[in-house]
């Protein structure tokens, strides 16, 4: 058995103002707030994955000293980076400055793993790789398969092409993103040696995209309809075969918690579901 840790996205709805939620998304301030909430509810016993948008970073002091100290002590930790702009790693004029800040942050956080979605490699993958190599030379890159939001990077062939171009990169397999598509199955990905042998991490949640009803509303949570749903809230469970496979790797929980669950009981049930 490996680690089961939350990602900061599980607290997506805990900022009630939607405009403020998007403004703070991917910032150190957002990460610190969510860290405190998860720590208070004893949800960080094994670790945490945080999300950062490099173009929103201003300097290493964006994270307060206490965060560097406490986060660096976690058993398992990783950082997911991205941007609304698919080509942010090659089109942003200030990307070198921002990645330099990120590199210094990663060093102080004692993180050597960065996750990035596959669609950021759709154009000029070799150029993107050179940028990452130049500014994050001591960091292992995990490519995450895409969901419905981007056709590129969601298919097996897309991922294999990225790994042909960037052979040292590894795979973060998001099972929710697989289920975003009617024609894809979990076995389609894990049966391919070129992908299975690269898996280093799993993103775990239930895809509600193809559901015809609001699964959270069915359980009494009428103000929510997250794409990344908690299995424990909707009352479903992956197959024993799937659970056995994914528990070989660190698992990042991404199902979104409702604000009514202030004690994060469903997040704890999600861990129990995987351990059962």
C-alpha cells in the first residue's frame, strides 16, 4: 500500500465567492489557506498535493516561512502546475522569471515532483521540454492525461507521443479524466506497457460528466455539481481490480467536498474506501 493524500482542489467550494475563487486559484495564498484547513481536520497525516500557476507567482516570499517549514516535513508532497493558456511555457514573456521563482520554491518546499497536463505539450513539445529542463533541472516531470476540456492529451496515442519526445517523463494517471470519455476505459491505459510502466502517481475522483443527473443534489447537496466528485458522497465505489491496481502508487484525492461537511468526514471515507 502507498500514500493516499488530498489535493488542494478538494476544498474548491470552501471559498464561497466565485470571482475570488478564480482570482486566488493557483496562488500560494490559496495553498496556505487550504493547508491550514486540512491540517486542522487532521487530513494531512500522509501528505498533500498543491496547485500553482507560475504566472501568478511574485516571489518566494509569497509562501510564509511557516508553510515552507511545515509542508517540507510532509511524508508525500507534490506540486501541480498549469495555466489557462495552453502554451504558457513558451508564450509567456516572463516565464523564465516565474519558473525561476517556482524552482526556488520547490527547493524550499523540498519537492522534486511536478505534475503538468498533457495539453501543454500539444505544440512544440521539444521546446516545452527544453524550458522545463532549463529552469527545473532537478525536478521529475509527471504528465497527466487530459479530460474532456481538451481533446489533445486524453488519448493513449497522445501520451505515447509525448513520451517519445520526452522519454524521461513519467505519468500521473487521472482515472476521472479517463471516464470523461464514453469510448475510453481504465484498461485501455493500463494495458499499454509504454504507459503502465511510467505510472508514478494516481489522481482519484469520480467523473460526473456523463451523468444525466446531479449526483450531489441526489444526496442533499443541492448547491454543488462538481466534475470531480467524491465516490463516498455519491455512494459508488471502483472495482476491486481497479483499487488493487491504483493502490500500488501514491493516490491523490481530487473529489470535491461540500461546505456542509466541515469536518471532512467524506474525505476520510474516501481514504477508507481505498483501504477496504
